[in-house]
């Protein structure tokens, strides 16, 4: 699983990095961004889903990876 944020829709509410600080951070202006490459470790999948559910702009997306 991977996560991504659409920077054009983020309004900087900060719920993503409050709820899942290991997956999301904030830039100098308070807008959310994905930490690292966006890969969500299995033990943080619930936190990722919580951040998605609590984003007012629905700017966070979960990308499912398929096995090769």
C-alpha cells in the first residue's frame, strides 16, 4: 500500500500528520506531505486509513500495489 497527497487540494488542516506522523509531515507553510516514498508499513495501515477518512478535502489517496 502507498499513500499520496494531492498538493493542489490540501488546505493545511494538519489532520494527516496529527493522526499518522510516521506517514505524513508538514511543509514550511503547514501543508501536508507524504514522508519518504509513501510506502505504508503493515503496522501503519490503520493510521493511513484514519488519515484518509479525516481529511476534509479528501486529498489523501491510498494506492494499492499489485503483486507481480
